[in-house]
């Protein structure tokens, strides 16, 4: 039975494109044009993954509203925000609401598909018992790559998919400098340097929230970043 | 020309005040003078009439020889020592050649002395009694007494005594004249005396020079003596402190009386001081055109005044007095008898009152108008200074507002002033407001546009992604690839357009930290080496770490922009230099590169938003577009670190320099952190 994905997007052409493309991969995709329409449908049946545009028709922040109500109903439902607005403010707001990732609308279909399948994989992994051998441990850092879970000193760090991939890339080879291009490639995003910088900044903040003494991510100016092993 | 200078020039127009005052003083003074002149002329004419009424004899008419009164005995020796008092008053005996011989006459109680001085370089000497005397050098003396005439050839064969016989001898006249003859290389002198008992009525001299044998026949002249009666009469008639002199029409003094005493009540001659004296000399003295020759005592009154009076026309003149600060008014009036001018009365009055009066008024006026001028100029200049200060304040505020990229930082100064400057400030404010709105619109246009473009771009991209999955021919795949390439490029452009917006947000949320700026620059330079290609990267750092408080990410980003900019302008094989130096209150970060110089027109605006100096041809097909945001980002970063960014050509003119002066972000107080 194919997995069900809901796309809430007010722009019919984009919606149609995504519905068709994801359907081609083998998902069962439904598209909704507005928040009320989507909520009505979700009341009937919850999809397994939701892709939401932040601005929905005449509700500029309708996506956030929808995300909030979905999160109330299902804490584990993977939610991906998709928007034309790629400013940091939107990112932070979206993540505080509990979105699993956040992508600009010009993301390539390939990158979107990678995230969807990663999120599905994570859901599957969470259902299975923990396989300790798939985890990487470095000091206080513990990475469970299957579950896409990272913990620091025993505490979960709430990272998005993109952020997880970045930390994973850095932490796998401590001491190696990873350029921004490498990080982008591994995190399956195409963004500019400034956005990478703000990603790193956010990752640091999330670690610091757990451990104020955290300084494992090192900036190598002009080159990139490195995980201090 | 600055406003202050202009106002100063305007203030100079108040100089017209003292000028007007000066004119007034001059007019007053000239009126006073006229009054004085009229009074003096009137009294001169009254004196003349009184003299006539008193029956003072008119001086002899016709040609005369003046006779001086000898106060000391005169020795007849042929030398002029005794005559030195009258040396200037020797009279030519006649016109033309005859003027070579000059004569002076003097008398005491018993004798009439005669001195003849003849300039003659060629001498032919014979004695007076020699028969050849008529064809040799001699002076012929002709005497007339009681209608009879006799001639005496005055000649001598040698210096010394001579003896001239009368021709013809007459009873009334001496039968011979004995005198002294002396000579030197160019002249000879004849001196003799006649007893007053046989004084001639008239006499004449004529010179005969053997070298130029022309015999002259001069008219006989009367003797003119100083008239004591007339002098006494004058003394009675002349007012006090005036000098009256009576002369013949030729100017020979007949009688005089009085003197030029200063007015008694003007006892303080130095009162006017140097200032008054200066004004007197500079302004009043030029009007003094009288003849100084009338000063002092002389036997003959030479001067235009006497000459004019001799023709029957009274003349007045002013001349400086003998004492400083004194002027003398002279009035010459003719004395008439039967339609002929028989003499001239010269009446003179010295006065200090007039110049002093003028000076005092002038001084007071000068001081008053100097004060008025200073006050007026001071008021005008301070008004001008205030005005230009206000204008400058407005200008500076306007320039600052424009200089900060049209960002309006608050109300302009003077905006609530009620005058025209207030109007100007308000219009400036309006203008700046519009400029601000406009630049604000421009600044956000790119990011707004990029937001708007994102959705259609997403449609295109997702459509292309879908198309990729469709069965397509090879030709169609090629077009698909091109369309994808175009969409990618469009995506890059859209991202670049929103960059400054993102940077502004990043700056707004930037957190300051302490770090080593030298390490940052070194790290960046390492990273740039890979990108520089054939261009050499030079790095110059100060010794030791450079601790800095700021946002390292943003500084690195600014450095990236500068490097990016430098790289695109540096020719292959050129160099790029990164230089860090400590400054008094911060650091200087310089990115210099070889390459073309900056266009002069844009030097000040390089760091503004949406300004790009790149030519279109400089852009490769694959390069990101230049929207003029890169250096704007640099400026934002510099602003954040309380610094500034400047760009200029290198002193060597082989490239350009972009210089960041950074001070550091302000340290937050602990209270702000929490």
C-alpha cells in the first residue's frame, strides 16, 4: 500500500506538478488549495507526510496555523514547509512549530524526494527497536543515522532533516574541514553561503540550548566548518 | 564668495556715512572760509580807501629803482660783502643783454650807495677818462636833476679805484664819480656812492660791452624809497594780528605794518594731535595754494596775488602758515588813482581757528562714524555669521542625509524656523523624505521582486522536473537541459536579489563575540588562494593576534565580497593584497588589487546600494549578475562595526584600494544580555 502524502499549496500549477511528480515515484498524493479544505480532509484521514506552503491564499501564515493543529493531533507526523519566503524569520517560526524541514520553493524535485524518503525511513526506524550498532558515538555526541536522531550528553537535539545531514557530514570525520559546498551537497540543498551560515548558527544554538559550553563546531574562515573531535 | 564676505562688503557701504560727513565738513569749512575771505577783502579795501583819505602819497609812478635803507655803514670797496642783505634783490638794469648788469641801491643818512654787478667774460679795459672809453667795456650812468642830464662812463683799466668824469659837467650834479672797480674771471663789480645832497631825480644805467657793441638807451628811473609815513598810516589802519603791506604795482615794498600773530585764545596748538594733523595735512592742506614767497621780510613782494592786484583785480589766497597747523589768508587789492593802479595793498591774516574747528568737528565725526561703522559692520557680520552658520547646519544635515544613502535620520535643523531658511529646511525635508522613500523602495525592490519571482520559478522548475520523467526525444532533451540551465540561472539571480535583504536581517540579529581578526583574515586569504587562479594573493598581517569584538561571520562575508570584487577587476597575472593593521581606535582592513582605476564619478557612491561600475562586457555568460549589492553589504558590515568603508585609487595609481575602518561592535552590558 503506497504511502500517502498531502500537499497544501495554493498555487495550482505547483500543486499539480508536485502531485504528479510524487505520484510518479509511487506515493499516493493529494493536493489541497487552502487550510479549511486540508483540515476537512485530514479530519477524515491523516496522511503519512504533509508538505505545507506557509502562505495559503488569503492567509499569509495559514501554513503555520495548519502545522500547529496537525502537531496537536499527531506529534510524530513528518511536516515539511515549502515556501517562497526563505528568510530566517520564517525558518525559525516554522521550526518552533515543530516542522521537520523547511525548503525554498525552488528546491529541486530530487532534493524534495530525498527528504521525503528520509523522513519515511526515519518513521520506519522509530517503529523498530533500537539497533545500537548503527549509532555513531563521539564523546557526548551520539548519532543514530537511521532514526536521524542526534543526542548530546544523552539529550535529544531537535534538528531538522537538513540540519541533521549537516551535523552528520561534519561529525563523521572530526577535524576535517567541510566547505560550504560540501555541506550543501550532503544536506541536499542549494542555498547561498549566508544561508549555510545561518543554518550552522541555528545548529549551534540548538546544541547550546542543551549544553551552554558547546563549541564543537568550528568556523574555518574562508574554508568552511569542522567538527572538533 | 562666502555669505559672510558678501555681508562684509555690504557693510562697507556704511562708509558712505563718514564720506557724507566729510563732505558736510568741507562745505561748512568752505563757507566759513568764504566769509573770512570776504571780510578780509573788505577790510583791505577799506584800508586802501583810508590811506587815500589820509593823503598818503602814492608811490612814484613809472619805472623805479628801489633804494634800500642801509642799517650798517657800507664801505665802498668793490666787494659785495656789505650788500649781502639785498643779494637777492639786485635789479637788472634793462631788458635783454642789459640784464647782464644788475644793480642795487642803498642809502644811509648821507650817502646813496650803488653796486653794479656785470657778467662779462670778455674784457677790454680802459680808464674812464680815456678817449677810447666809448668803445671799451663800461657802464654808462645817466643822472637827471632839475631837468638837466649828465652822463658818466664808469670804466677802469684795472681793478681798484676809478674816476668817471661828468659829460657834460653840470652844476647840480657831481662833476666826477669816484668808485671802486673789482673783477674776477666772469664778471666785474662797480661800487660808488653819491652824496645825498646831490641826489639825482632820476637815473639810468646802460651796459656797453666791447665784444657786442650795442648801445642801449634805457629810460631814466626814479628812486623808490620805503615810506615811513605810509607805514605809520598802515599801522593805524590795519586791524590787530594782521599784516598790511603796501607795494608798487611791480611789487616793491613801500610800507608795511603789523605781523602774523596767532590768535591769542588758541593757546593749545597741540590739541588736535597727530590724528587731526593727519587729516589737516591730508585733506585741508591741498587747498592751500598761496605763495610762500609772501612769508618773511623781503624788499619785493613776488607772487600771483600781487601780480593780479597790479592788473586791477583783487586776489585772495590761502597758504600754510609758518607755524604748524596755521593757515594764512592773504588778500591783495589794488590802489587806484585816476583809473590807474598805483599800488597794491597786501593784507594777511594768520588763523588757527579754522583748521582747528574743522579738525575738531572732523575728529568727532570720524570717531562717531567709526563707532557707527564698527557697530553696523559688527551687526552685519554677526548676522551673516549666524545666517551662514544656519545655512551650513542645514547643508551639513542635508549632506549627511544624502550621504547616508538617502536614509532620513530625523527632522532637519531649522525646520521649525519661520523664515525662508525654515521654508528651505522644510522643502529639504520633503525632498529627503521622498528620496528616502524612493531609495527604500529601490532597496526593497530586489527582495520583493525575488519573492514574487520565486513562485513562477518554482512552477517552471517543478514543471521541468516533471517533464524530465516523460518520454522525450533527444532533441527535446537538449531543449529541456537548456531550459533547466536557464531556470538555474534565474534562480541564482533571484537569490542574489534578496541577498541584501537577508544580510540586513543577519546584521539585525548579529551577536558580537571576541575573536582574533588576524586569524580570520589569514584563514580567508588561505581560502582565496584556491579561487585566485593566476592572480597572486599577498597577505600582510600585524604581529600577534588582533583581538576584535564583532561578528566574524559578517566580517568574513564582507571580506568575501571585497575579494570577489577585487578578483573580478584584477587582470590575469595581477595581484590582490589583503592587509590588516591596527589603528588608534580600531583596525584597518584593506583589500587592494592591481587593475583599472575607479571611475571618478562613482568614488563616493561605490558603497551605495544598486551601484555597479561593471560594464556589461565584463560579465561572463555564466557569472552571477552584479546588482551593486556586494559593496553595499560591505558598507552594512562596516556600519555594524561602527566603522566606515572607503574606496580610492592607490597612490601609485596602479590599482585600487577598498579600505574598511572598523572599531568593533559595542559591548553589551550584562543587563542587556539577559
